[in-house]
């Protein structure tokens, strides 16, 4: 893949200058950032105005599941714009109905009704509102080491340091520890022990909070941003059983893990668990137009059969976003993208990353599925001390910054979060591209090794 534009550093400088003057960036100290000016993108690559090309191992923010500029999705958006660019949510619109049907048919169990939002956080907000109204209860349980979005309740549910600044926004959120054997909160040494202790801990949390006060438990089927921790066998099924026993709604957040990322349409399928509510966004249309939503069980949907659902969004089920979703789902079927993601994980990324872990002292653990992988970087493989301290910034984060800089020098755009790098490319990344990414990671890990 070669860049389609000639290098034009002057144009890049102008884009950057306007950005720095007027764009207020997410999660950033505005005066300290230096965003790359992007000139174009296609498939698994993007390039800057200086002619540098990068293999995107981040899929944007883990959402371009079919890569950039897929011609069929671009054409579908263009066609829809010419036909009916927008229409308010109270009306039945062909492309909206079709997107809902295609999504409902692929979500597990009887999640047959789709409430559309503009992204993941709004999906989480609406899922918890539905759970609260359905149960008549208010409390919400969510996991430490999780990410659920940056709106008020979603950030409150999130279990990472970005919550700290605003975590009194929503009342009634209680955090618990979900299983993570490599850094076990329960001092377990086997998957079975971790699973049993995590379920007991959840039971205890519920008992002390009062089961009759808890509306919902929300979990990412496979937690993403917090480190791609695959739940041990039996954990999600155990949580499902606990929810059933206490009349608690189970919300599985598949905003990141859904739509092919783990080599299945939804990550919950790996564990044979059907939630009451499933949140999605990102991969539903590869983010070509903002779209998210909640897939709702028949039982919860019935709560709002005769009683209005008190929630809505001006752009719910936006025709351009739905056209992109319909086209994306067809592309995923026609090009067998979900199967491909599973295959690349099993044959290239999994073995390749494990091989890197054997050779590099800085790689403590490799974990993942499909095109959803994390390398847990450490100072010491024995003690598992993270390569940088939790929530490190500035000088304390220098080893991870050096790792990222070396990856970029080798043409790879890496996902970096705390002491981890995630290999989360497009689901349709080719074998050759995945191998190219592994080679660049190899070079970057050599830099990380210097800090062990
Ligand atoms: N839930 C999960 C699991 C996510 O990964 C994210 C985004 N990274 C969100 C919710 C929030 O989605 P959005 O940024 O579209 O609001």
C-alpha cells in the first residue's frame, strides 16, 4: 500500500497549526501534545504529509475493524447521502430497520431489539437506564480494570484512573474485582482458583451491598482498554447465574470486543453467555459514521411496551451511520472477516507474539484472541513488576514512550496504555501485514528490554 498523495510538509504544517489553534483534544494537556497530521489512510495503513507510512496496530481507537476506506462502505454512505441523508428517529426508515435486523440476527440469544446511539458511552448510559427502570433498583456494579466511556455514568463505571476526576457524577456505582490471573487480586495461582475466588468475591460484594438494591452488573465480555484479560472458563457463566439468582440485569459491554474483534461476532459467544443487554459501537460500521447501540432482550424490551422509554437522541439510528453498518456487516459476511480474524489470531498473531515473549525479557505475558492481543511489559519476568508504574506520566513513563517511538520509527503505529502494548489491527489485516507488524514490534521491544 503506497500513499496516494505526494508528500507535502507545508500542507501538513498548516493542518497542524490550525489544529493547535482550535482543536481541543480528548484526554490531553492541550499545551503538551503534538498530534500527527494525517494525510490519508487505506486498509491497515495511514500516512502523514511527510510521506511516512504507518501500519495501524490500533485500528484507530480499536474500531476500524474492516480497515480504512473500504470501497463498499464508502459507496454505501455516498449512495445513502444522495437518497436520504438524514431523518428523525421517530420514523421507520428502510436502512435503519435493515441495520437493526442485521445486528439483532447476529447478537446472541433473544437480544432482538436495537436502540441506536452515536457511540459506546451513550450505549452504556442507556443500558443502565433500561436496567434501572426494568428492576426499579438503582445500584450498579462494575469492575476495576474496565472502560465504559467518558459520559457521566459511563466514566463513573469505568475502572481506570480517568474516572478519578469525575467519579462522583453518578450515585450508586460500586466497583469489584474481576478475574485476572497474571496480576491476581485474589492471590490465585490457577485459572480455576481465580474463577472461584472472583465469583465468591462478587457474591460477597452483592451480599454486603444488598441484592435487592442492585439494578445491574456491567462487564466487558473481554475487558479491552484495561488489558485484554480473557475471563477464565466458567466466570461469565457464573456471573450470569448470580444475576439470575438475584434478579440483577447482566449488561455485557461489547463496544470494543464485538463485531469480529475476538474472531467471533461477539466475544460473549466464546463463553456461551447471553446477557440481558449488550452494548456495541466501533466495529458495527468500523466507525465510518458514528454509531453505537444497545441490543435488548425480549423481557427488558417488554417493560417498555406500554410504558414509554424515557430516553432518546436526535441522531439515533442516523441513516448515514446505518447505511455504513449495513454495508460493513455485508462486507464482513462476504469477505469472511470474522473467520479471518480468528485465523490470523491462531496462526500469526498468537504464535508470533508468544515467540517475541520468549526472546524479550520485557514481555511478561501475552494474552488475547482473534485480533485482540495485549503484551504486558515488565521490568522483571519473575516479580512481574510493570515496566512503568500504574498511571505513570512524564519521566516515569519514559520506557513506554521510548518503546512507542521505536515502533513508529519502524513504521508501526502501536497502541500503548500504561505498561501494555496492544496488537489490535483491523480484523481483515493480511498475513503479510501482520508479520510486518510483528517485525516492527520486535525492534521496539528491544528498546523496552533496556529497562528490564
Ligand atoms: N465501552 C467500551 C468497552 C469501550 O472500549 C469504549 C471505548 N473505548 C466505550 C465503551 C466508549 O465508547 P465511545 O468512546 O464510543 O463513547
